[in-house]
């Protein structure tokens, strides 16, 4: 049981007023642990809302430094942070926003060599990265480690979002069930090549935070088994039903991926 301070009761009062959350739910949030991979366009709003909600332990892993071109959408960073580690800049904002939150910094990229060790302390992993190699690595690592993955992606005016918890078995597909293999190099442009509308990153990143909080609290309907696509130009969210692929090389009936060696 948490011995609530007056400041905490005031800070989280709007959550506590919700019957679906209440004091018990807020206590779950304060005891929760989430790793956010990437403190960029998706990670920036996600980190701020998770911290504001009182998620007690947040890990931030990002090996990049803040660039001036990031500031159009990566709203956790400031102009004076240009040249600073993104993980450090994000951690500073989180601590300023909510001193209840413990922040773990990883000023490095997530790789096949460190992924399982980095995600081990966290119940939920949120993918805010911008490349397919890391997306597949996190999908595979979270399945093997039994972690829930909240995955998002951006390009131009569009975004994608889903929850993957294939380790829970039937009814829970993984990212490879939808896309068995990464696209050929160069076939899909990156945000640095094709651009991204800044506020779209906010829309998708905030929805990622909603899904993380829902998973912690067990609220509503999980996004596992569904794939959401957002079109910012037409203000449209579309849902695609996903099914577990029996032939999936990771979570299927006869998996061939049993470790992260294919990512080495």
C-alpha cells in the first residue's frame, strides 16, 4: 500500500476520480515499469504522458543526440538541448514534470547484443523507433522474453499502431504474423527522406501512451489482434483485424526463430 502524500493526491486527483482507475489503479501505475525505445517523434509525447500519469519507473534508450531538425515534432526537447543526448534531454524533462518517476537512462542503441538485458526489468516495452531493423528486433525480443510490446510507426501524414503480446498464445499475433520479413532496403523511405507532419507524431505517440496505460491497468479492449492506421489528412483511424499466423517463424506452431542471432 502506498502512503499517499497530499501532493500525490492532488497531482493524480483526476485519475483517482475515475471509477475505472481510482486509488487502486493509480497505485498500479506508480508501481509499473515501462521501457520507451527512442526519444523521438513518438517517444517524446509518449514519455511525457506516461510520466504525467505517474508510471513509477520509465526507461529511456536512445543513442542519438538532439538535432535542430528534431524540434519540429520531438517536443520533449528544447532548442538549448541541440547536441545533447536525447536520453539525457528526455530524462531531464521527465524529472521536471514528475519527481515521483524513476528514470533509467541508456545512452546507446538497442541491439541484438543488449536487447534482452535492457528490456528485462520492464513489464511493457514501447517502440518509438523509425527503422524496420529495430522494429523486428523488438518484436522478436519481446516475444522471447515474455514482454508486451506497444508498437508505433510514422511516415509523412500517416501512422500505425498496435499491441503485440504473442507470448500469451492464441489470439495474440506478433508483428511477423502481419509482416513476416522486413521490406527490401531502400524500398520504404525513412522520415528523413520523405518527411513527417509533426503533429501526426503527437497523435500517434499519445495514442501509444493510452495503450500502454490500458495494458497496465487492464482497461477496455486491448489493441492486441488489431492494427490501427491513422490518416492525418483525412482525420481517419482504421482498424484491421489481425490473426495469428500458424506458420509465423517466431510465434507459429513450428518456430524457427528461437534467439536473436538473426539480428546480429
